[in-house]
C-alpha cells in the first residue's frame, strides 16, 4: 500500500472583528497568500481547490506578502517572528528573523525583493527594516507611540516608505537605509491601511475615521481628501489597480468601492449582505486588486472569512469562496446526492460546511446551525446527517438539499458523540449517559452513575459505548439495555467505529493503540494497529471493511489492513496541531481534517 497527498482544500483567512485582515496576490495574479491559525496558505485564484500550505510558524500567523519577484513569501506571526520562504519550490525556509517581540501586523517588500519592513505591536519598538536574505538591519522605523497597523514601500527609487498607526499619525521614511523624514496627522482615529501606487506617484491612507487621504509618493505631501462621507464605517483595506489610476477600499459598512484617484470620486460600489440589513459577518476587512490579470478581478474578504470575487463593471459578485476559519473538529461523508459524494465538516466555532468532493468547493448549510463547538457528525442510511455540539443540541441535516431540517433537539448534557442506525434511531452520548431518539423525539435514556461516556458507535443491532473508566459497553439500540461488558483495554477509549459489514468494531485509545474486536465473540481480533503515539481521534472503514484509516493528535494519518495487520502506511504531520477526523469518500480516496482548519485529500493505492 501507499498513501500520497492529492490536494489541500484551504481554510478561509483568519479574521478579527475591528481589525484589518491583509491578503496578498502574487505578481502574476494567480495566487492569494493569507494567514490562518498557525499556517500560511497560498491559494489559486482561478481554482480555489488548489492550494499549498506553509506550516513553519509555531504561533498564530497574522500576515503574508509575496515578494515582487514572485519567488518568495514573507510571513509574520504573533510572536514577532518573520519568516522568508520559497513559494515556487518545496517551501523551504530562507530565513527566520525575530523582529519586534510582539504581534506582526503587516509586512512590505521593496521593489528589488531585497528588503522587508515589518511592523506591529512590539514591546520595545513597533517596526524594523531588514534584508530578506540575512536579516541585517537596514533602517529604523520610528516616530510612532502606539502599534503600527500598516506599511507600504515605494517600488521605485528613490525608495520611500509610509506607516500608519493607532496613534492616528502617518510617518514618511526616506531610504535606504530607511530613516524618519516626517510625521503626518490627517486622520482622527486609528489608521488601518496605507498603499503606494504601482508607479510610485501617490500613496493612500485609510482608517477608522472613515476617511481616505492621498499624498505625493516622493515627498509625502498631502494632496487631497477623497470621498468624504462616502463610507459609513471604518475603512480596513485599500489596494491599487495596476495602472495606478484607481484604487479600491473595503469597509465595515459592508461596502467595497472603486475610486478614481485623480478625480477623487467613487466609480462603483458593491454592498454585501441583505439590502437594508446590518450584518456584522459582512464587514469587509480586507481587499486586493491582483495585478498581472486582464479581467479586472477584485477579491474582498469579509469578517466571516468569505472571499468575494468582483469584477469592475459587474454589479454583483461572480463567485464567493467559503470554508472554515477555525479548528475542524468533526467529519462525515454521505453519497446521497445523485451518487456524488458530499462531505460534511464541523468546526470549533459551530460552523458546518458541505464539500463537493469532485470540485473541492464548500458551501454553508441553510437554516439555523450550531452556536458552539461541533463535537460529532454522523451519516445515517439514506440522505440524513446528524450533528451534535457543545450548545447541547442535536441537529438534523438533509444531505440531498444541504439544509438543516426542523428545529434543534436539546440533549440532557454535553454531547460526546452521535451514532445512527438504519431503522431511524439516533443515539447521543453525553457526559451523563446515552439518549436514543427517533425523528428527533427522545425514546429512551440511560444514565451512568460512576462513569462518563467518551465514544459511541452503532450498527443495525448493536450500540457500542466507551466510558472514561476504560469500560466498553454493548447496548441494545432500542432499549439501551446492556448486553455485554467488554474487558478494559488498559487505556480510555477515545473513538469507536463499526466496519460496514458489522463484523468488526475498532476501538482507538488515548494511548494511541487501536484494538479491533470480532463482534461475534467480542474477542480482540487485531491488536497490532499501534503506530499512533497520542490519542486516536477518528477511525473510518472503507466500504468493503477490508481497510481502515485512523487519525490522531500525533498529527499522523495511518491506513491499516485487516488481512495483514502488520501492514500499514502513514503520513506524518498530516495536519498541524493534530488530526481530528478521517473519512473514506471513495475507492482509494481518504479525506482528513484537523487543527489547521484545512481539508486534505489523500490517494491510497495498493488496497487489493
């Protein structure tokens, strides 16, 4: 057997309310770069299902910028570290430079791809200029009394730079080496964005005061205020067109506007969300106008993490790219929709997405979903999906229509897992015990006095429940009576999974070992699946029941054989911060999810 990566379906960019979220496009206008959790993702603009992941940072990332040459990316994180890495080859790190001892808010490259200015919320200083290849100092970023939110460097000589800060001032620098030249105070509140035009003739600034100012690119002299009163909320992002005649802004008033820089007038406005309704998730917190393209594409980012594709002259978006922003915690696969597999994933913020396996695209479900951590998702026979979350509810999903059906059903405690049978029963394990439901109506309930369930699984005639005292109970799905108690495995069971034939039950433990029971005798049939070094979080069987895939907190994914228990193939570091879920979605295709909020597809060969 062998396992190889096939594709990475990237998460949405990380966002924070009231703060800008920078996104960057490469010089050819082919890829986006943005931060999510502890990773940086480079994502194809034309085919968002194609992406690469850089996971060299050890803390949460904040910003990524392509170099003007297109060969490197500089990225920053909350610890104040800037990493420069290859974005064309294998993603090798070229340099790692501690800059300011605090969160990096923005980065900028000079036109030679040789120097980088990094700014943010440092302890001793708010920014620094370094060489990209060695990290040597080539200037001092001074003149601010509070964190710097944005920086831009003029791409032509003489080199100039501008920074915008929470202290409401702009500082203009001459370089190189970069030195303080003048401080400019035009804004009344925090400054969120500055950007030099591609030809270097102008520089624009935007901020929380809803104002836009234009300055001379060589001298920093103020030239004009643009669009007074046009934006009704903080302006978070700004980006120039490649001809330097227009620029675009994104705002908390849910609008994206194109401006004529010379005339100072808005040429086009898009408003996101329902007309006349205030929607916080539709705050536009980032925007980029990719150069190197002929279609005039503009990409805007909202607080929800959605990437909206806009084109100048068109009144409505022609594409919106959805995904997860947070740690993906649950996964289930259904093939109910015209025999095309559909994947359902849930994350720690309560968001559930459905994925088209063929295209790698995600959509949100219609209807009222979870408001908190999604702890488990399971597919019932037919077109029904069930999910449970830490909002203490069970929700039903129509897989064919991709909508939540009916209202939520409250559980008697915090759900640990959910399982479904072909006769319409749904069993939910909570920290108190087990509940069985049919059509979302509670049928039976059993509470455990001396133990708390940790995992649950079901087939047509059996319900398996693992408890935190190390026990494994086999219950009747209808009466919830205990049929059998299986001897302890020596470690708490963290996940249970029946094979499709019902012949085997796989039990993954917190110590990384997997034991497979024969359901006829309840003897251990396989005890050699023991390559994980940390808690096993998920197990899924192929439809023939001949192989299983597992994922664990050790970041590894393993594929196991029933006939040859000693044979296994694995992929280390499959997901940064651990694998939380795995699923078979076809012959030889496995999908995994984890703490990096990404969905990854693996091709498994040699199963026969």
